[in-house]
C-alpha cells in the first residue's frame, strides 16, 4: 500500500483525580462523541464510514477480564471488527496504523480509557512482576523506578535538582493546557521538600492518580484528505520490549527505547532529531524518566540530559520543547498516556494547541512506555 495514514480527529477528556460520576464506558464516550461529531462519521461495513475499532484498556485497572467489553456499547461497534490492546495506548495507534497500511481497513476509531482512582496501584503493578523472584519482594513500578533513578543518577551524575526542574517545567506548562489535571506554579525547592515516596523519588517527582480517556480516528490518505482540513500523517513508528527481569539489564540504560527510536526515525527519514523535530511529547511517570528517555531518544549523549534541560533547549520557546502539554506529571492515567501524547502532538501540528502552542511545529515526536523501568517503549513521528 502506497498511501499514507493520517490522523483526522483527536479528543481527550479533562483529566481528573476521580471520575466516580462516570463508568468506564461513559468516560470513553466523552472523547468518542467528540471525534464522531468532528468528522460526521458513522460505523459502516460498506466503506462509507468507520470500518473497525481498536480499544486500549487494562484488565487489572478495570477489575475484569476482557476489559474492552466494558466500553464496546459506547464506542459503537457492535457485531463488527474490534481489536483490544493492553497497556500503553500508543500501541493501539500503532495497531490501527498497521491495519490501515495492510489494506484491510480504510478508517479506524481508536479509543482508550483508565480509571486509576478505582484500583490498587501497588497491587496491580506488583502483579506485573516476575512471579518467582520479584513479585514476592513486594516490588511495584514505584519501587522499581526508585532503583532505576538511583542507578541512573549514580552512573551519570544526574542531580535531584535537575529532576526537580523537569517537574517545574512540566507543571508550569500545564497551566496553559485546559485539560491538564494538576497545573502548578512550583519551585525546585517545593519539589525537593515534598514527601519521599521511595528514595530518591518524592511526591512531586511522581504523576498523580488520574482518570480519563482519549479517542482518535485514523484513515488512509485518500479518505483522510476528505475527512479533515489538515490531516496529520504518521511518518514513522516502532516499539521494542526489554527483558521482564530487572536484574538482566543495567537500569541506567534504556536499550529498548534506543532500538524503537532508531527504527521510527529511519522510517520517517529523521537523521538529526534535534534539527528535524520541532516538538516532543514524552511519557514520564517520574521526573527522572524524562531525562533518561531524552537520552534514549538521541536528544543528547548519555548523561547529558540534565545539562540539556538546564540550557533551556526543552523549555517552551527552546529549540525542542518537551511536553508543552504538561505531560504525565501534570496528570494522565497510565494506559491513556501514550495516546494523550499523540493527541497533543496532533494539536501542535495543526496549530490548535492554544496557549501551549509551540511555535513553528511541523514534525513531532511522540513517546509512550509501560512496565517496570520502561519495559515496553514506543516511538512515533508525526508530520503535517
């Protein structure tokens, strides 16, 4: 297939610490309704509408097996083609992208949701650990991240102050994003003075509990140009897994991200990410991760991300703004985060990001991850 794949509509809910007023289906429909209204599309099997749906959810967070069943009545695709993806939703976008490239579908709705407020985060994350050696230790993603942060800081000289500046930057950016959950005007001292969760990670180094949903519609080029005034094209995409057992890798490194980024860049024709990409939306559940992931993405050499941040390059108005939306640190659920990054990148490339618009955005990098210490990494390059 020679036609490109375009994103023709995106929508997000406002992210909230607790959406007890809505069940999973009602929550996801808030976003789905918006993309259906924007495009005027309906579900059809005759080529005149949406051909298929890809949903992303996680059984443990929804408290049931086959968690997509919770939302199928609301995404509107009864008796038809649906794929369910678990964990980070950037992989759901990747799945829809691949299905359209295969020629089997022309237009696909992608929807994701998560209500972290109704789950036991520690128990859910502990269940993801190796059952023989790690689960019995009581490890969750926070304690594993603390091990990774400590190793990364020790090996490369990253300081707590540099990690805190990530929080100050992202929470500050979130003040201009009406969908952000916890925008804040804070200082490095505020971050360093917040409660220790698992040393060296403090309360403000960590994203808040969040509920929300995101939806988008992808289409092959011929239809995308008819459905949207300004389709955003997927230029490159890849993902890669690390080993599940934490002891098998140096936690100061992110080899899976390096591999995924190289493949996505090659597909998109990106040879110099710092000069060919104008804005980046990077998933970071903990502050140190933005620095570590920037190195894995090739923004700088290993151990130099702290200095890159200090230079102002990743600030709004810098050469490559990172997380102008505020990112996960300002409040996104796991599962939803990767797709939220893609939705924000689409707004940037359309020039529709409002007060958090990055100037001159033509190409955007989108990143998503899941698992302990970034076990699964995904990278996507979007352009207009």
